[in-house]
């Protein structure tokens, strides 16, 4: 399927918690300041997980609306760090289909569950992530299955292994963006 990107791409980057999304995107934003990188988690209040479901939905809808409005402008390469799935929620598929449709490319970062678990254990500031290997395996598998669902639906997706150095992962992401912008 060929699409007119107007010279710019909207890219979503997601994957299991602690796979390295934010770290990779910080590297990309430092190396490519011309890219507009949004960390959707930074748009949420610090106590977001403790809020009532209706309040979380209201806030998530507002954040999604703001990001979608920015994506519609097509005035730069825009990369959004977001969660495709969040197993702390009653419905883990937290991104609405119409919001995902705003993106030209949906990138899924992945790693072996043992690698993700090690990263989670090393981050002592985050207490909201499962730290049992079985739960991490379930998250990794669910993200891969969800990607397959999106591929089957005709969505443009990419899978990047986050086990190499994060600088190498950032370079792979930039290469994907560059390839997507070629006429």
C-alpha cells in the first residue's frame, strides 16, 4: 500500500515495559533534533495508575487527542513513545484503533524476557512493573501477537530487537524512518 507521507512520517514506538523505548528515543532525539519526539507517559500525571478507571480514560483521551492533532500537521518527522498494551489495565489494548491509524509506521521493540526482567530489576525507581519471568514472557508474547494482528489488518509495522546496544537500536529506527521517507 503506497501512501503520501508529504515528506514526513508519523512513527509510534512501543513494546513491553523496560524494553528500552524511552532510552532509544532519547538517543534518537539527541542525534536528530529535527525529529519531534513525544513521550506520551510524560503527558500523564504522576499518580495516573492510582486514578479511577473513568478518570484514567478521560486523561488518556485528552492526551491522545493532543498527540493526534500534532500528528495531523505533518510538519516534521514525529515519533511517539507509547504503550500498545498495558497489562495493568482491565483492557490491555489501551491505544484506540483510530489513534493508531494516525501513524504511518508502528514499531515494536522486543527483547528476550530475561533481558527485560534484568532491566526491570535494575530500575529500582519503578515498582509498578511485574518482576516475575512468567509475566514478562506473557507481555513479550502478547506484543508479538498484537503486532501480527496489526500486520494482518494491513498496518505498516516493524520489529526491532532491543538486545544490542541501545545506540545500535536507535540507528536501526532512524534507518527505518529514512527508508520510509524515500520516494
